[in-house]
């Protein structure tokens, strides 16, 4: 059994709170944080959003500006940032941490009649193992540093919805978990090669190392590269001796269905589609699915035009802040516009900002007026977000059941139709993957929904918060948000145009289960 490295080991790294946080999320990520090539690391807006949420929560907890470092602790500042803590862990492992915030509490310490406890800002709805271990490490090192016990840490969240506070006991059980995790972290960091890819790579979209790991997953034919396979299904397939995309493509779908039936009827039913999906990805050629007969978008056969609809949201604030629509008219010759080329715009774009201080009633009036202007035009969107949000908005604003039914009949989920009628050689049926497969490129490189949300929050702060934005405030960040939103609608059209072309050019093929 390999021994845990200790402080005397040559080249033994310092175990930091950041490495621990990465390791809890993914063992491979922690190794790459320490040993990976910096050029392979991608910038992610998710980290910036997390820091923004943290700042908002801390400002709600302590309205006054926190002090900095050791001097602020001596002076008894209500809040302190920038304190570096060091110490030793199990087997002499060297530890270092930089708590996000320390809050003053009653009780003597080496600084006088006061002491401190660590504060962590939580994203999401519940405490995770990551939160618990990080607070445990902060508490242990802070206890040594201030020479006073730290029995509890504080977790805060949700400044925009009213600050939530949760006290976490940093007792012996949690400290034992921390010791075990630190020893395992040290072992992983001492490896000459990174740990293997995780079973469920769907969460890797938030990781700055996703590009490097994607290349390896593709080269290995990792099962997570097959659309529809997450961590649980991968475990079931590996237990059956199916460990790669190629092995899944070679499997007998009926036999696989029976093998998976012991786990659930859902796994049995999905087995033939998983095999078909693996074969399509292996061959690189799309094929029709047996789940949908006839054209994928019959609503467009006689429509004079379409409205492409996309929403940008701040999920933490439960705020759909932008409703964007692209108006696309059919030509006089009855032909639809082609798929947009790089940097090309089609139709006319109408962004509707939903500022909370203006209220939902104004937004609904603007949306319903625009929709009523084109009563026979289908409203196309990618995924269920837009239809759910629009129908709920209509209900809240007093639209009758008949009005909502008419609206529901106009809404067409392109993602749903695509999945029903086609199997594509892509590892995800998300808009980015499918439109990218069709050659569509977003006009702003490296932009995603998280970065768009970051721009929105920055614009809101720069425009004076709840005050009415001026023309000057509608600056560069807002225009970038509009452009990203418009590009999403144009990407949807690129997918729609491909579906229309296939319905006009290809006869029905074999079912997805053969």
C-alpha cells in the first residue's frame, strides 16, 4: 500500500484550500491545478460569478468594509480578509489556506477579548462535502493561529433573496474526514500521471481544464462522450464489460436491453438508443430516429415567417432579464433564408430588457403586442426554458386559458423535435454542440451564458442599480449581451434550416434501435 507523502518527502507540495476544493470536485482537476500546463487552462466566467456572489453575500453580512490581514485581527475588525494561515496536517503534511472572510465573535484569543470564525459563501441550495471540508481546514488552521478554539464556521448564501445563515459545527468527525481527504489528496498529487477521467463528465463544462480532458476523452472513446450516458449509466455499462464508445457501438441492442432491465425499466428502454447513438458517433453520419414520423417541423410548411426566441437569465436571482426575438420572414418565392454564415445576421432582432423595477406587466404587454403582430408565425426556441417561462409569465399576468393554449400551440421546441427525429454524431444535443456541428460560429469567441450573466451584473452595477438606465449606460457590455442573445437565435435557425433540408431531401431511414 503506498505511503502518504510527508513534509520530509523531497518536492512534497503544500496542500492549499484551493487544491482541496478542486480535489473534492475532481481528483484529476487538483493534479492539473498543480502540474498542468498553464496554456491548456481555459478562463471560465463561472469562477468570476462565484466571486461576485460571494461579495454580495459578504456585503449583506457585514455592510462595512472588512479589515485586512493580521493588523485588522489585532484591532478587532468585525470582518477580516487577506489572512494567510499555515500549519501541518496528518503525517506532517504542510498546509496553507486563505479564508474568504473571518467574522469576529466573542471569546478570548491571542489578540485580546475577541476571536474569529471562518465564513464561506455557498452557491447552490445545500451544503456540500466541498463546503464542509474547506471550512474544517480554515477552522483548524485558524484555531492554531489565534490560539483559541473555532467550534463553528458560518455559511452564508442568497444575498439577493435575503441572506441565509447556517452554522456548521467543526467537530471531531469532520476533522477526521479532513485528515483522510488530505492524505488522499497528497497521494494523488504525488502521482507521475494525472488520475483517470471522471465517470460523469457532464459537470466538466464548469472546469477550466475541460478542453484538455475533452481531447483525451475523445481519443480514448470514453463512454461519457456518448450522448445520454452519465456517471450511473457508465457504471452499469462497465459492469457489463462495455468500457468504450466502440464497444457500445458493437453491442447487441436487444441483449443490452435485457441486461439493463434488472436495474430499471427506463434503462432497458433507453439501451437501443444508446447503441444507435454510439454507432452514429462512431460513423460520423446522422441518421433518422424511429421515434418521430413525418417532417420534424410541419408548422413551417405554410408559415409566412417565424420568430426565433431566446431568453437570458440570472438563475440565482430568478430573473429572466432579456427576452430576445429574431423576426425571420419567408421569401416571396416561398423559400426560407439559408443558415447564417460567420458573422452574418438574418432578419431583424428585437431585444426586450426585463428590468425588475419596471415590473412584469410592462414586459408582458411588450411581448404580447409583438406576438400579436405576427399571429400566424410559429415561435421557435431551443430547449424548454423559453416556453416554460413565457407560459408562466402569461398566467401570472392574467392571460385566459384560451389565450395560453393559443400561445402554447405556437411554441415549437427545436431541441425536442431534433431528438425525436434524428440521431446526430455529437456528444451533446445542446445548442452549442449541435449548431457547432452544423458549422455555425458565435460572433464573440469564448462567450457563453455564464459570461453573458457576468456582463449583465456588471452592467446593472455600472448603470446605477435600481435607477433607470441612461443612454450612456447602454454601452458595450449591454451590446455584447444583445449580440450573444441574437447569436443563440441564429444558431437555432442553423439547426432548423438543417432539419428543413433533411425533410426535403432524405427519405425515412432505419429506426434508432437497430
